[in-house]
């Protein structure tokens, strides 16, 4: 059995709904069907204590709150699931990691959805909200994603500028 690892990040935000969704039995089962069996959770600023008991095909689940750099965790992952913060998205894409962005529907004036939708249209990633994440995992085909090569950070920065009304 291969050891396929998922890294989940919420950045410095509090996004307990994402952590609870990822660690739900339903989603763990679907991720296991896709061949994943390790889960690393970066849970941000929260009092949440996720269940890290190995289960449902996952032989390793761990969580940590904050870290000065998420680069090593992302490098070692076979799949990154991230909040829609531009920094986290760019870091995963520049490492050429398959990426699922999960938008936080609870945020007011959520520009995250616009960023996620544009990057999805460009073929770089999948995106969802917590409610629809399990369905997305069932249907996703990571081989169809376009690798983010040649450092396209400026293109992403331009998209962000347009969304935010800066250009």
C-alpha cells in the first residue's frame, strides 16, 4: 500500500468548519478510496482539538496550530487542501501540488470565492465549500489539473488585483 499524504492548511485564520469536515468519517472514507492514508492538519488559531485517532484507512493523522513555514509540509504532500488565502494557494501551486481550495462561506464579502473560481477556470485546481467537499472528492480527477509551472505568480497577482478592484 502506498503512503499518500494530504496536507490541510487554514493559514493563520480560524476555519474550524474545514477541519471538522476533513476529519468527518464520510470524507475520510472518500479520501481513503482515492488512495490517501496520511493526514496532516494545520489548524490555525483555534481551541478545536480534532480527532487524530488513526481510522477509516488512515494510519496517521496529526494536527498542529501554527508554523513559521508550511513549505516542508506542502512539499511532502501528495494533495493540498487549503483555505482560499492567496499566499497558501500560491505556495501550493508553485510547488506543483494538486490543490483543492475550500472557501469559507461565513466570511463577509468573500473575495476568496472569486479567486478560487478563476484559478479553477484556468485549470490549476479544484475548489469547493465545506458542504460540497465530499462530493468534489468523489468526482475529482487530479490528472486533469494543469501544472502551475514557470512561476506564474504575476498572473495570479493580476487576477487578485482585478478581483480586489485595484486594476
